[in-house]
C-alpha cells in the first residue's frame, strides 16, 4: 500500500515531535513523515526518539513557518511531490498583562501562530485541490474557543486560526479536503518554558497598577496548579491526532480533554457532536456548495 505523506511543522519538541515519532514508527509503516523544524540543530532529540525504526518513514527538513523561502524550499524537497496530511502544529505563547507586551513580541505571536499557519496551508493547498483529496490538521487550543486571562494575544491568534479553519472547511469540502482542529487543553511540553512572558524587572511591568500585578500574580499561581492538576502528557493526546488522521470523514473539531467541555458546550452546543460541529458550520452554506456541484 502506498504510504500517506505527512508533513508536520514544529517537530523540535512537544506535540510535533511526539506525532512525528508515533507516525514514523507506525507498525504497518503506513506513513512517510516529513518532520520539519526551524532549527535543525535540535533534530537529535527526534532522532533519539525514533531510534532505528525510521529508515523509510522519516525525513527531517528545516522549515520556519514565518519564512516564505524556507516553506517553498521545503515544499520543493518532498520526494513524493505531494502531501496527503498537513499538520500545522508550530506555535508560541505569550503571557502577561496586555500593557506590557511590545509591538514586536505581539507581532511574533501572530506571525507564527496565524500567518505561519496560513502560509503553510497556502503552500500545500493547490496540490491537495488538484488531487481532490487531503487532510489539514491544526494544533489549536481551548484558548482558541474561550478567553484565558493574561493570554489575550495568544488567544486572539488561536481564535483567528479557528475562524480561518471554519471558513476554509466550507469550500474545501468541495475538494474532499478535510480540515480538523485539535483543541488541546494544557499539555506537558516545552510550551510553557518556550512562551514569551513579561519581565517583572521591566519598566512597563513596574509601572503597572497594583490590582493588575496582584491579579497576574494570582493567575500565575492558578496556572501552575492547573498545569499540575490537569495537564496531559504529549503521548496521551497523540491518540486524538491519530483519530483525525484515520477517520473516514474527520470531524472539524476534536477535544483532547473533557475538563473544559462544560464551558465549551455553553458556547458551542454542537462542538462535541458526532461530527465535531462540522454540520453547524457547513449547513448554512449547503445550498451554495451543492448548487455549484
Ligand atoms: N502545550 C500546551 O499546553 C498547548 C495547549 C494548547 C495548544 N497548544 C498548541 O500546540 C502546538 C504545539 O505546542 P507544544 O505544546 O508542542 O509546545 P512546544 O514544545 O513549545 O512546541 C512548539 C514548536 O513550535 C515550533 N516553532 C515555534 N516557532 C516556529 C517557527 N517560526 N517555525 C517553525 N516552528 C516554530 C518550536 O520550535 P523551536 O524549538 O525552534 O522553538 C517547537 O518545535 C502549538 O501550536 C500550541 O499553541 C499547546
């Protein structure tokens, strides 16, 4: 059987690394994985994790999702000249009172999480449309569905990704391309240590009002407790990605944890329905799509 070609962004650590290892080590060798990362000097960890079982199933390529040239070069390096499953996973966090963020730090988050995702999809979408098949899977977040204190810009970037995908999903059904958002809750990865946060010794932070400082301090403690109590291991959530990859007709949304569902259901009653809320997105547009077919 021909292998499915998978390209994953952000494979130097965390979810991307775990997914690359899991797919490249598939017992039936169903996948050829292109694990991409912006800094190839970090590839040893991935190589250590796959050990020897990757001879024909894994290639590691450099790709920075904010660098158009590197995306184009990566797309040109795919030997099979196609990507069947695109996993847009690269992402960064930004935490702190809004007043403390510099324009550049906010721009970086939007550039990676939103424009990086868009540019990656743009690079591989024409091929999928031509072949009239494909899957696009995104590492999204509960923070893309509900606000999280002191994560305003991160949430804005993930809310934007949600809107991007809901919009794309409508038209892409015509091409039999399935878009799936994996709504992750807290995951024990490098995410918290990699995220940008305000420097308490910074002048902007020092000039904050005392209420904001104390709310932020309380939030940091709360966040620490939440991560301690409910954060999932990367390996535990990979099963959800596999579900999206293997489903004959994948849902629009998959939730890695039930912890936030009571709130999510209030906001999106159909989010966890049998089709992952796909119908509520596509139904209003059915006439438009069917009229075209
Ligand atoms: N961990 C959580 O609690 C959590 C919760 C909800 C959603 N998510 C989402 O899950 C995804 C993966 O996060 P994670 O938990 O696995 O965290 P992680 O371990 O920090 O992984 C993030 C990955 O993104 C990469 N990356 C950052 N900027 C990039 C760029 N410009 N181009 C290419 N790659 C870039 C990082 O590479 P470098 O090593 O080079 O920085 C790293 O490989 C993110 O989209 C995140 O928003 C995570």
